[in-house]
């Protein structure tokens, strides 16, 4: 088998950023029965999580929980990390050869994995859009956790990848009044593409039945609580890494009987554990990506060879992005 190339995050060798990226050669095994060889077409940088990994911000007590399915190495460094990969099957079951598949695999030009680790990209979903499947899967799990009702007044605070995917799904809820809130006014164009209203934290609508918080900031979580109607719920999707969060809970938090609830894609929501598997959830996410509105979430692209220079810029904010596409 020819060698593949993979992106690794490694510790810095001199003063400067806490980490750097490098591309390493990988010797691929010959696929055995029950395995597939996939040649990558696209991968996506999951900006929130991957930049925290790049900065070495995974708390020690979360090292095992935060491992990606095909991660190599250990936190903090060196580590091969990522989970949004779409490619073509070059060897495996005849029904899959030549088909586009999604896999929770890091940034790598080709890879061999068990057949059950890939999900076929449905007809009507372009492979480049399919890289969003892992993030849409997070949004699906969030909606299963939140259980919004027809006609609910819902705010999504934080217009990153996860927030925008959640907003896109909430916009399909009949009669729902959905608002996307972010400090960055350029996110207004994303909201328009998704067919929902945009607001800043200062102009956000009050008295919301549900606020989905995805800004990964202390101020964003506090503002989310302030926007709730009595008995309302904040569904927390942010991951803060090793950063502490302080909230002021002495005002209306108790008198309005407000709720903060966590959601995390690592387990299927308890609301669906009895009837849905991880594979079911991912397949659903891929079917939902038939909607071309999701194209608005892919805001830039770079060749794989440039990834060592691209990820530091995504991490420090000099390259703004929602989903940054890596092409092979």
C-alpha cells in the first residue's frame, strides 16, 4: 500500500505559540475483510474543539473522554486529532467502492478503517457539505436534549459551527421564532442564509422559552440566562476546556425557576437512547445536510499541505471561520 500523509499537533520547539502543526508520513496497512480503504476528499476543522486542542487546553481529567475515535497520541502533544473527514472508498465491499463516505477520522490523505466506521453520504449531499455531518450530529443530539415545542421562542447565542447548525435545525420547527445572536455583525449574513433573525447580545429578544448557548464565553452564558422567560431553559453546548466560569445567580435565577442543562455529543441523548444508535444519529445528520442552506457554514478552504500554517491562524483568530474546509 502507498504511504499516506497525516497532520499532527506537536509541542513547540522554541519560544512562541504553545504548539505547532506538522505533516507526517503514514504507512497504510492492506485492508482486510471487513475494512475499507478511503481516499480523502475533504476534511473540516472543528474550530472550537480543535483550536482548544491546539492550545493544549484539554483538562487532564478530560483526556480520556475527549479522545477522538481515531486519535493517535495523547493530550496535550503530540496528537493526531480531528473527526470531520469525507472521502471515496477505493477498496472494500463492492457496494461501497467508488462511493463517498463520512468518517470520524483526523486530517489524513487516506486511511483504512472498519466498514462500520464509515457512513455513506446520501444522494443529494455534496461531499464538501458532508464534512459538517459531525457538527450537525451534535446539533441533533442537542435538540433531542432540549425537546423544543411547536411555536417556541428560541434563541441561539453563539454563531459558531455548533450554534449555526443548531439554529438551522430549529428553524425547521413549525411556528418557532428563532433568533441567532452573536457579537460579530458578519454573522447576520449567516442568519439570513438560514432564514432566521440576527441580533447582537444587546438587541436580543427577551422572554425566550429556550436559549441554546454556544459562545463558549462566561458573558454569553450569563446573557443567555437573562434572556429566558420564567421556567425557561438554557441548553449549554459550549466546551470551555480548562477555563473556569463564574455566574451571577442571585437575581432572577431562582425567582423565575430557570434551568441550565448540559448537552454533549459523546453519548446519545437519554431521550433517544432506547431507540437510536450512534450510527442512526450520524445517518440522520447526513440526510439533513441535503438542505443547501448549510453551505453558508463553510466559510473558507485551504489545501491539506497548508494545514500546519492554517490551524495556528484559526486558533489565534487571524483567520476567521466557521467551518474551514481542507481539500485533498
